[in-house]
C-alpha cells in the first residue's frame, strides 16, 4: 500500500475564514480535494481579527508555543475549529493579527508586515512539533509564506522533524513580492550573508518572494500560461531572470472551482436556481440584480455587464474607466463589486451618481451579492493587464454568464474565443492592452447577445465546461509525490 502523503499548507488567507483575493479560494478548497485523494493535510494561517468576529467555536490545539520574528521570541497559541474535520490551524498572536484588515488599509500596507509574516513562517516548526506532524511537503503560498523554504535550508537544518521535508512555493501573483527596507533584515532571523544577490537582496531591499523562489525545491503558478509569462521581462516584475534560473523546477497548474459552492442549480444565495436544461431562472436573477443595484428597469433587455474584482490597475480598471462613457451613452448597464486602491474608490464614488440607473457600484466584499452578479449578469468583464489564473471567469461560465477577457495568463488558458459563425467558444477575448481592443471585444459580445439563438449556444458552451478541483488536485498530488521522492 502506498504511503499516505502528509502535506502542510502555509497561507495568509483562506475561505471561509479570511479573504482578499483568489488565494483564499484556492487555500480554502484545494486541501479538501487533496484529502479526498488520500493525502493528509494541515493548513496553517493567522488568526485574524475578522476570523474572531465570525464567532466560530475554536478549540486550543496547542498553547504557549514560541516562534521568532527575528530577534524577538514570542509566544503564540494554535487554535482549530471545534466542529467538523476542517484541517485548519490558526496562529494566535493578537499583537500581529488582530487588525481590521489582513495586510493594510487602502492608504498602504501595515508597517510591520515583515515581522507579522516572518513570525507566521517561523511558527511552522513549533506547530509541527506540537501537532506531531511530519510533513513530506510544505506548500507555501505567495510572499507571506516565502520565508518557509529559506528557513528549511538555513534555520531548521538538523531538525529531525523536517529533515526530509521538501518545499513548494506557489506564486499566485508575482506583482506582490514582499519588499522591505534592508534595515529590517534582522527580523528575518537569517544570517546577514543571505542579504545578497544570491539570496533575498533585490536592488538594496529585502525581497521575500525572491528568497522563496531561490530556495524552494519547486515553484508553481496557478496556470500554465502564467508560468511561462513570468519568465519574460514584460510579466516578470524584475524577477524574470531569477525565475529563468529555476525554469526546470517551475510548474503551472490551473486553479479549480468548487462547484459545491458555485453552481446555479444548487446555489442558495441567488434569486432562482437554474441549469443548462432550464435557463429560465437566469432572467429572475437578472431582475433581482438590477433591483439590488437600483438600475432602471427599462434597461432589462440590454445586456447586463458585471464585474467582481479588486479595484486595481492589474485588473484593468484604467480600461474600464476609458470605455465607461461609451457604455453609458449606449445605455449598457454595468454593476461593480469590490474593494481596492483608494484612487478607484474615489473614482467610483464620483461616477456612480453621474450614471445613476445605469451604473451600480458597491465598494465592499459581499459574498451574497457576488453570487447574484454571477447569476444575474449576462457578461462578466475581466480586462486584466495580467491574470495569474482568475477564478471569476470560471465561475461565470458555470452560471452561463459569458466572459469578456484579455488574452493573458489563466484567462488565456480557460476561455476559448467565440467563433460566431460556427457557434463555438466560451468568451470574447482581446489581446492588445488598450481601450480600443477592449471596446471591440465588447461590441462583438453585444452583437452576439442580440442573436438570441447564438447567445444561448454560447451560454450552453460555457455551462458545459468543467473546471472542478479534481483535475488540479491530481496534478498537485503528482507534483508532491515527485518532490517527496526527490525527482525534482
């Protein structure tokens, strides 16, 4: 009988506990898919203030453990949900994690993020000891956990519990690298020699993600397209050279979708359930969505556009701002849900009243409304400058909501361009990052929408796609096995 693989996730967010982006969806779903395939999984993440506010009953799995943020040796407790078999373990240190947000406010990052996430990384060893858990692979996610592979090579050498443990670093978004002033290097707890070109030094700053890339046994990204893009100057954010040196150990595995949560046939958060055999509920959701945003009922026959996004340059909000006047002039309604950069908060607060009845804006994270947008919109817009994977285009397809996307990263991997003459494809795709290319794709989608027979065919094409986690989980399991066997 094959040995059961033991996998430890180290993450900074996971649904349903805390979320700012797609990382949380992956970290909250992939572990369960891996469990179903027979792996033993534990997930370590911070015990944030917003988790406390959910009043989830917790039991203390370990208390009065110690970990370091550089020269500071600090105590922490490990909590786990009291009910069910969720494999989550929360690092409780209120000084670091009991805050209103996860990483910062719209004005900027928290000043002590290096200390906060160095502490999270260092808590791994003590937590594994307390839980008597000897992982075959530690799967670290993004810059917040990128010190773990470095610690495995340079701080925890000689620790029998982790002597054979391999590390996998998944990059969900290369633009976020964990950059800090060099004066803070002592808080990493690493020898000064690692502040070098072959270590964590990056243009006279600390770069945590670079450290993870250099010292992890393997690196993965959340789509095949993105794994290639990040090795180019255009998408490499200054780390393309470092990544090219690890090219043989870089893998792309597209994220999956939890259809137990995102399925119009069973979704309890939408106005009416529907499926490919009976699409009538789609209209009821459109009506409910227009009412939720106070849109003009007379626009119901127009295609309703939806956006659920972090409000940031990466997500193409400069393009959205550029095409908005034309859409509004043509009475094409649009609803937007999300939070992000202050400049886009201010812009939306300004244009929202200007286009009342046509433009609906909610600057918030609202899960129920997110589900209603997926079900009620006719088209979903993702004009991203870059998109490591993207999940909303996959959610949208399940709901028969046709994506309009830029050909980048995971969007390119998951959306097949529509061929109107043949009735094939699942979305409208543009390549050049420009308002002109975006509006051209939008116009093609709007024209297709007018042909009800064609539009129904495109909707059904979308709903027939299968992006379930099973395939992704199998790919990760294969990668873990190779790592554990020393094949990488």
